C-alpha cells in the first residue's frame, strides 16, 4: 500500500468528529493492508512507531533536505517502515550523520501530506482523534471479530499492532489464545472523571475509595528474581529504578503482576512535587531521589489470574502480597465517608481520590464508570499572547493558545508585562475555535508561518491540575494539564493572575 493512502485516511479521520465515521475510515484502510503492513500502519495511526523511540527531534525534521517536496506519491508503507528501522538502529559514532541520511532519503520522496503525517508520527504528536479505543473498534470491524475479544487480546498482549495482525490475518481462535503472561505488560485500566467523591459513589455504588497519588503509573512483573517495571506507555525501566526492584523482590511471592504508582517523598513522608518524581523516573544517571512504590491492584499471583475477579477479591489478594505498600483506601457505599476520606487525601498532600466499583473486573482503557477519579479543579485567569494555526480538522483555524501571566514588577521581563507559562488547545469547542479565528487577527501584532502573535489583552479562564517548575519558561513555572474553561470579556488584562501567584502554587 502507498503511504499516501495512510496519510489520506489520517486526514479524513481528523476531519470528522463522528466516532462511527472514524471507525469506518480506519476499518476500510485496515482491511486493505497486507499482513506485514498491519503493525507498521497501526503504529502510524497512534503515533507510536513499532520501532519505539527514534532519536529524532523537531530540529532534525525541520532541517531535512527537500522535505515533502515530491509532487506524486511513491512511498510504500514498507519503505517508510524500513526508513524508521534505519533511524532506530542508528547509534554510536556517526549516528547523527546516519539518521540525517535516512531522514533525507525518505523526506525527498514524500509529498507534503505524507511528510506532515510522518513528522507527526516521529514526534508522537498526531492528533486525529484515533484513540486506541476507536482503532480497536476499527480492527474488530475490518476483521469481522467481536469487539470484546479484540479489546481483551490487546489488553493482554499490550501490543495494538500485534493484536490487529492476529485479528486480521489469523483464525478467530488465535484471539482467544492470547493470555496473561508474567513479563508481558498489560494495557492499563484507566479512569473517567467525577465532580465529587459523593457523585462518584452514587455512580458506582459500593466502592473502594483510594488516595490518588500525584506520581507515575507503574506495572510491575516478578518471575522469581526477574523483576520488570513498566511505565504507563509499557516501556521497561527496571534498570532505572533499582529501589523498586529491590522492594518487589522482598515480597512473599514467586510470580506476580502488580499495578500501582511511584513517587518521591520527603524525609517526613510527604509527597514531593510531581516534577521531582518524573525527573527521577526518566533519569538514566545515578539516583539522587529515591522512588517509593505503592500498589492498588494485582492481576496475577503464583499461577492464578485475577483480572476477571471482582475488585474486592483482588484487593484481598493485594493486601496479602504487598502489605504496607498498598495505597490507602476504604470500602464504602456512603457518600459522606467518601467525602471525608477525600479530605484526608488532600490534607496528606495527594491530588484527590480514585473511586472504583467494588465488583469491577480489570479491563484496559476507560471502561464506563467502573473507575472514577476525583480531584479539585484549579482555575486561573491568563492572557493570550499568541495563537498557533491548527492541523487536521482544525486546519485553517487558530487553535493552540500561548498563555501568559502578569509580571507587574518586571521580575522576568518588562515591568507591567506578561510571562508565558504554557500552551493549550484543550477544551476549545468548535464555536470557540470559530470565534478566536475571527477575533485574534483583529489584535494581531505580528505573524509567523505557525502562529499569530497578538496584543496581550484577551483574558481566558484556564482550568488546570496545578503547576510545576520549568526551565523552558522565564518565570520558572509551567501549567499542568491546562484546558480552556471560557473567555472572560468582563475582565481586563490587568485583572489576570500574576506570575508570583502561580509560583506560589509550587509545593
């Protein structure tokens, strides 16, 4: 198959808001693939190449010679996959030149739409709305296999591309044969959001209400002395976290799969800032900050699979295995008790609670209202400094906002100016996109190929999960999980929150 067909499908998927429309487009593409094209194309569609990290950044991509200059499509899926193999294999002395040569070769043969897709795939920034759940529905439709069987096989294998290949090219029994294996990471179960602990308990009924730690998700597999620690993205980082490996080797089991979180804590046992945890989590060097594991679920123990057992049974098994490393929680159907426990979690420095239906089984992704997360929503008023042009279904629209806080004393720039603290395109409705595309050019100060810079006078209310230290922005602080709540035409730029206020939110 020509890579252009993948690019065209990705564009169609991005241009529709209909889930069924996305599934139809993806299913048509998948059904037309050759067996050896399935895994690469699935990787392209979710911006996770099967080769993993490629060691190529934006600077290298923008410097590629004759990038996207071809007038007619000629690249095949197989040729693009081979090119990514070459990028991933480049290492050691001469690796920069080798990557450059491989990149230039494929860039020269790519048409503009193909190069746009390939760039986003390499950077992991593809935004088509083709989330894993949509893609798995498309696999089920293209292969004429039951959706639950496809989703379960994907969860147990931890590999969307391999699941798609099995579904599309092998007999139906092959999906059923995919099983839970210690050492093979499982796609994680995720949570939806609830407004309050009481609302969450009302939705779930009897539930386990647990601290929601502001840490990094881990999935730990132990087989004898062999311990593997996987991230939420299923990368094995056991070599980075020897302290977690050591703690798991002390557990009274031989074979186990545990789901949990890790975070750094102060000497007094209070959680350190999220950024400290993530800096340690991603470091390949000598550890300065120790990570502590806490677990909230168990999927297998000594030859017994538990994923189809109710949560209450899994929690009993978890308690027996991890003891004091279990995340604090209570079983209750009382909204008042859930609220009180949530206040305890916040007072202890955690970001909220998880509310999980007591009878829920373990299933990858967001499975209805089985798991719900509840955490306070912080809102701040910031000023729009610039707006980037959108892509995909937002092509031709002004989308990603550059957000600034007031700097009245000029600590980080000119007195009375504004300091950039982050970007977001989250929360923008079609109506807001149309409004800001019409509005911001009217207050334009300058323009680049990618963005319209504007006079700092438009106030927007931003919801966020908190802030973190940043070396990227001059104020030393960046927003976490920012999303647009609403514009505030009733406020002037002088009413926006200050950089000192945001810096004060750092723990």
